[in-house]
C-alpha cells in the first residue's frame, strides 16, 4: 500500500454549531487521485474546507494527519500555515479565488511571491505554459484582464493554471470542470491526470460527474448526508457498487443504448449526519426495519472496498 499523504480518522466538521460531516475516515495515497461523489449538500465541499483548515469551518472531533504531522494537535494558525505550504486548491466558483477587479497578472505575481515561487525572468514563460495546458490561448491578453471581464469557464481555467504554477504536490479540487464545455473538460481532465502521472501530484477531486470520476480516479468515495457510505477502487465502485445509494446514482446515468435512467425519489435529510441509523433509509429500495436503529459503520466488502450498509449487495447482516 502506498504511503498516505493525507489520513483522516473519524473527522466531524461543520459551520458554527451545525455538524455537516460526521465520522469520515479516508486516506489520500501518494501519487493517486481520489474522487468524492454524491448529491449537492452531502458534505463533499465541507470535507475539503475542513482539510484546508478554512476559517469558516469548524472541527468538532477526529484526527487529520498530513505527511505524518497530526494537524489536530496544532494551533489553528500553525495548521493553516502547514496546509498553505502543501495543499493547493481549486474552488468550484472562481470568485472564491480571485479579486474580480484586479488583473490576473497582479494577482498571479502576488500569490507566487507569497509562496516563494516568483521568478521575474521566468514568469511570462511559466504562465504561457500553464495557460496552454488548460487550453487558454492569447495568454498575454488573458493575464492582463480582470476576472469580471471573463466567463466563468475561463476563470475556472485560470484558477487551474495558478494551482499548477504554485507547484504544491497535493491538490484539492471542488468541481474543477463543472463550468467548462465538454471538449475543455476532457483537456483539463487530461492535465489533472498528467499532474498525477508525471509530477506525482496527489489529488482529491469533488465531482457530481461519475463519468469524470471513472476517467480520473484511482479510487472513488461516495458521500451521503455528511457521511462516507462507500469507498474503493474506481472500477469496483462503478461496476460492482455495494451501497444502495451508489447503485441508485449509477442507475440514474443515461446509457448509450438509450434506456431511460432510473430516478432517485425524495431528497437527502436536512438533519444530515445527526440522524440516528442509516440516513438513506427513507429513499432506499432495500431498507429494513432495523435500518433506523443500526449504527453507521463501514464494512469491508472486497479488496480495498468498503461500504456502510446492512442491506446492500455483498454486505453481511
């Protein structure tokens, strides 16, 4: 097994007094891509923000180790400083990363300087190469624009280019291709794979797109109501899913044969991880009476494959 860059054990996190992620345990191994999938509001972004030690995100309990350092034992400032040096981030909305009325050139220079990576003589060449990787032509014009003047998709690609320039060897991406058209999505996804294969950049990528996860991921984790309900090698999760929620997500994908996708009725519970028993039981076609009482727990269902369900395929009573 590869050495873990990130190791999370029973992490509980949220905002203020509200618990949004509960009892999540996972690791990000050296040189791999881990994709996190699930419906909006399931806790994927909150988990990323907790890993980044974002100021608005609160840790309630659990352990988080980054390259062997236990961050849960550090002060908040020390935790943020360590994360800033090792973790790159691409937010879902580019406005979270850039000042809309300042030029990209100034923002790139200031960000690179703050990370000790600004080289004046090499700056133009490095930017041109990064922009080419995310399919941005006429790099000088784009670099001198302000974010408000460009589309959401172009802003997203600029954010990816900046993350590449910073050179951190762990990258956290929140829906990095959601604002892009299909051809650009494929180009950017290819660059993310290149970052892993050539530069050894380990990545956690949040996505709603299971096809993208299948293309990118070494492993896939599925979240529901703030909890990790299944995790395993990408092929196992997509082709032999064990949790009924994962099965429902896959059944909702249209096929090339033209078969109608099966919808998933209802909505995730508002109470999220604070609910006792299985949070998916009200929407689950295999729910049993004791699902309301059974404690949540991931169980091994295959080689490096875990699921948290008593009713799903291949899982014991």
